[in-house]
C-alpha cells in the first residue's frame, strides 16, 4: 500500500475524494495527485508551526492595521 493511501499516514487520496463529495465540488481525477502533493506540503508546514513552543507569557498580537 502506498503512503498516499495508507490510513496511518493520512490517506490523502481518500480525504480529497471525501472532502470533494462533502463540499459538492466536481473533481477531475487527474488533479487528485497534485491536490495531494499540496496537502502534504501544507501538513508538513502545519507540523512545524504546531511544534513551535511559546512561553506562557506570550500574548496574541493586536490587530495589525496598515
């Protein structure tokens, strides 16, 4: 079983198909690979953000206005 379809690694192909069905988005099967690649990159980036620890004293930034 490939990593893309292995449930223990996220099963991105199954997720993509389920999300497209849930949101009623027409999905060309030729795009599943590209969508999966983008989601894999986003998942890696999100993991880096999630593992960055902040001190307890950290406060949310105020709303930025240019």
